[in-house]
C-alpha cells in the first residue's frame, strides 16, 4: 500500500529527474555547416547537433519552417527564411542524432522539441536537414525610421518586440548599430522618439559594455520581463558611415552605407570642411586632414558620391551638397579623413545637450574626467568646444551621477582660451588617482545666442563663436529662423523676424549669413548657412527677433541631479538666460508640483539656489521654478526628484514556541501539529514600510505589520499544507511610487510527523505495515465466519421449533 510520504518522495524524485533531463537537453550545442565556403554564412547551412562528444546531423523527416525557426532563434540569426531538405547544403558522414523533429516554433532549443530520441532513426545522409535564416534578429522601425535609425525591435520566438529604455545608453546603441552594420552609434533615443511600438516588450534594463556582437549578449532582465509601456520604447541613430583601410579607428577611407551596401566617396572637391563633418559625425573630434587619391588604399563596390561640398557645420555628410557621380571616378580616387581621435560629450542623470558629466572618447572608448583642480576655466573650454555658449558652473563630485569605465583625464588645467579640453595641461590619458565619485561636469548657458535689445526676449541676434560674439545678417531671414532663436532662448514663439538693424547696429564679426531654418531645429547653428564668418553684409543688415514672452523660461538644476539619498541634503538652482543683465530685480520661486513645498528668494543676478536639508520621502516628486518681475511670471519645465534608498535584503527566520522546529541543512523541519512563526527583519527601519511573507504554494502575500525593524506571522498548527518555500519582501510606499527590496533568501520548511529518526523511518512505517496486515486477516477471517454463523442460526431456529412442538403435545395429553 502506497502511503502519502512514499508518493510524495517519488514525486520529488520524478521532478528532479525531469529537471536534470531538461537541463541536459538545453545544454546541447548546435551549429550550421556549409561546405560551399564562398556561400557559407553564420546563419545558413546544414544543421548539426553536438551530443555524446560528437557532432551529428538531423534527418529531414517532418522538417519544416517551425523547426527552422527554433534553430535560427537559438543561433540569434533572426527569422527563418527556409527549412532546407535533401542535400541542400551537401552530404556528410557520421552520426544522425535526431529525426522526426516536431517543433511549435517557440522552443528555446531544438532538443526541447519532440523527436524520436538521440540516435534513433531510419535515415541516410541524403536527408540531412538545413536552415536559411535572415541573419539579423534585429530591425529598426517606426515613424521617420531609416535603414540605420529607428525604434529597436528584436525577434524572439516567432515574434517581433520592442526594447524598454530603462538604462538605455550609447553603449547599447553601439551594439545595435554594429549588429546592423550601420557604423558607429550617434545617439541612443528614448521615450518612443520613433513612435510607440505594439505587441511584446522583449527586453528591459539592457546594459552593454559596447563591445558585444549582439544585443542579447548584454545583461538584461530576461526575455519578456519588464516594467515598461511602449511610451518608453528605445531607439538608435547610427552614423551609417565608417572609416576603413587604417589601423587607427579615427582615420581611414570614408565609406557610406547606402541602398543596403557600403561604398566609397570620390575625392573631387574633397576638403577639410568635408572631413570635419565626417569626424564630427563619427565622434572622432576635429578633422586634421582630408587625404585624397586612395591614401588609405582602394575600396571596392559602389562609389556613392562625388563633388561633396560641406560648409563644415552639418551634422551628417548626407546633409552636404552631393554631386552626381562622374564616370571618371574610380577607386584610385577614394577620399579619406584623419581625425584628432578625441571627441567630447555630456552625459549622466539629468544631463542635457549643454549640461552634464564630461566624457571624452579616446581610443574609441568613452571615459570621464576627474574633478581634481576642476574649475570654471576648464568648464569654459568644454562649453566652447560643444558650441554651448558660456560656462555657468564647473560641477564636481559626480553631480550628474557616476560614470563607468575609464577615467581618461586628471588634474586638468586650462587657461580658458584653448580650443579643446585635450589642449589643456593634464596628467596624460589614463593616468589618475580618482574614482567615479569625483567625475567632473559642466553647466553651460546652453545658448550660444543672445539678444541685445529692450527686453530679454526681443532684440538683435548675436552668436558666440570662436570666443567672440558676432551678429547675423538678415539675408533670407524669416519667421522660421526667428522661431528657432525664440525656442532656443526659452522665449516662447516668434512674433516677428526683425531686419535692417531694427534693434541697432552691432559691432565686430558678422558670423552668419543666408540662414535657412525649417523651424524645428534645436539651435540656430543647426540651420543651413554659408559658414561661420562667410558673408557679404554690413551691420546695417543685422537681424533680430521679437518673441511672444517677456521673460525667458527659467531653467532648473538639481545637485545631486534628480536623485537624492534619503536623509541627505539637496541643492536646487533656478536660473534664467544670462545674455543680458536687464530686468533681473525679480524673484525666483521653487515649487513642488505634487506637494506642499514652496520657497521664494529675491534675486539680483540670474539665479537663486534653494537648499533642502535632510530630505525625506515627502520631498519626492516634480518641481518647477518660477521667475517673476512686476506682474509677469515665467515658469520652467518640471524636473523630477526621486528620493532613493538602498534597501538591504530582509532576513527571514522560523521558530516554534513549543519546540516544534529544528534547523536542517536544507532549511527547517516543523513537526505536524506544533505552532510556528516566521520573523522578517532589517537593520534599518523606514517610516511607512511593511513586510510581506510569500511562499511557493500560493501567489498570496501576507501583510506583516512592521514594529521598528521587524515583523512576524504566527501559524497555530502546522500541517502538510504549510510544506513550502518561504521568503520576506520589504516595501516602502511613497506618494509617487513603491520601493521594494529584493526578496530575502528563501527558506525551505518541511512538515514532518516526528523528529526522531527511528519513529520516522522504522516505527511509523512498521505500524502502518502491521495495521495493513491485521486489516487483511480481519477481513479474511470475517469472510470465512459468515457461512458458519448463518448455519448455526438456522440450527437454533429448527431446535426451538421442535421444543415448541413437544410442549404443545404434552399439553394435549394432559
């Protein structure tokens, strides 16, 4: 007779055996082999399985597109194009491991599909199965997407899905661009810049170093695990350009990806301005030379462009004038570039185009700058190099968050007049005595443009270039150009585009002429123009604007940026554009949008700093700055402040007040019928925090009231339904979100009859066995006794009748 314990034991053994088999199956290697080397690719060929220390084939009996789909997915080769049969990729000798494979198409490994078992077949090598995969399990889609820019979508288990932008950065984009053969990454886009996708969100919290060959080689939360909506879909903008033929990554033959193919550029008219655009596009610093005549060797394939004519300020070579290809152009005239190799960018939490953690690219690797001796002169060089106006602040102590990877520069010392940060004195690349807690940053004015006139938002347009302010000529100046200026200054929309020095004649340089904006550019210098300093104007033709608001939109900066640790201090600075000293006798007000915090400070400068001490959870939320003067008020964009805590893992323990719990290596044994309780603890208590007890047999969470830093839940009587794995969860609920610590280490609770080994393993089974034997004999004896009892009963009835008859006869005689 099987007991509950023995059945439970067998169920565990069966489960362990199943898991071991599954694990073994998924560890089987797979490869594609194509004997025709000229046509072989990583993602097409005869399917081969590695089993029992030997490679073997798959028979094509029942082989179909679903089976091929699993192989392509397993090899990270995108969707299946064809499931080949009958020697499509040639005949081989050796083992045939699988036949009659039947997949649904969603399995993670071919060996998870149904088949007849390893080595069981009735096949010959004439029927070797193969696959042709698309080769790339990734694509770019969405509104405004191109071959090399768009919303990132990944192919997994027969479906396309998007990637969440949590933690999405330039390193992740670099991997995508390389995987698509689209050249270096220019930008990692977030917040569904290319429109919201549909369907699955397959990846979240992607963290690449930038050197991976595939996005799935990067760290992530697992396929389909996320806490995102499609409004957070990630995207990339790849350069679509590369340098070849040189050992240096920052110099080489220029090649452009066009019409699904890489091709070169003819050197007719090729000059330093063209090279400057290429170097900027590839984030390789400034152009040092524009070599011609196949200086880096002759390329192959198409020659895409000739007579390239760039002004030098374009963001991409495709924005330059491109002439028709001449028949005289051959690869002996391939154009090249030599770049400085060191580019600069601003990054980090709360960073913008003109404020953030300073990072430079050296040896094709991004790294940070240490804040030793970091000052406003160093920041001034960075702001000028990025064309971001003047320096407002040289931030220190990882104001914009800690970077990762290399720290390239330390002890930087600039005079303020250098063209590039790398021209300043420093300790040589890679030499430092720093950690990323000392990463340097800058806050630039962000407006290499100012207005000289009657108010902060109307006046003559002036541009800061080459360390000098200069004006803009009004040739072709229109409302679209004015719109860009007003937006860039935070002054609302354009009311008019002033011409003929309406706000007075300027002096010095005239930097821009023939400006032509679409109206959507972020900066006036992004618009088309004749090049800095190239003009046929006088100051009588200085251009101006009249914007819709009197005051520019204030800006808001947080230190630390956007995230502050619980109980630490916070500085929030409100500022307005410093291009003029007019109308600054006003007030700044800092307001918490979703809370009650509000402070006001008068200002005689362009900024005010608010200090919040010992920040608690009630300061979590959105903030805005207001600038007011007389009856006019201007409000900044909102900035989010997250109060963060590093919640430790809670600890879990189990005990019994009456001695019913004993710890064992696997967990704890609880004697059936005894009371027991679980206790969850942490070393630090946060206001409003609660514990939850969770266990493996249910999706329910038991709320445990926290007293100081611990809580417990009591079970009065242990029964077999309590046999499970248990853990604790610690959670803090804020007005805007919840913060949850990682689950405590799971503890296994075994509910048993008795702790004594003799009773558990000998006496109780023996009692059950004797009980079964006794019951068996009882039923057997009872069955035999039933006929005898019936016969005796009938005999007793007959004897009684005879006695009764004799008594009646005696009475008659008398």
